[in-house]
C-alpha cells in the first residue's frame, strides 16, 4: 500500500491511545512509529506552539477506528 492510500484510511487508535488515539492511529497507518509522532507533536508544541492545536484538530476530524472482525476459526459460533 502506498503512503497516500494509508492516509485515506487514517483513524484514531483505540488500542494505542495515550490521550485521544491520534498518534497511535498515525503510527498504525504510516511508516513512522507512534512514539515518534508523539515526540513530533511535543516538539511542535514546545518550540512553535502549534502542536497542541494540530493535535486537537486531528482529534476532532479523524474517525474512530473500525472494530476488527474476529479471526477466522476463532471458535465463536453465532446463534
């Protein structure tokens, strides 16, 4: 998958969430790990003052992560 197709599927993470799941979602959908996204937002906040604003905008704009279906053969039977 290309970088741009990953960004189209971008969502907030429910499993890798410290505040709102934005960095976890970015880490899951880009080649950059979540801890580097967190560091980048922190540096942008401390140096430029814009990291917090960008994070809040992404927190509002990004959809929630879609629930994953159970793996095939997990033993669950509907009914």
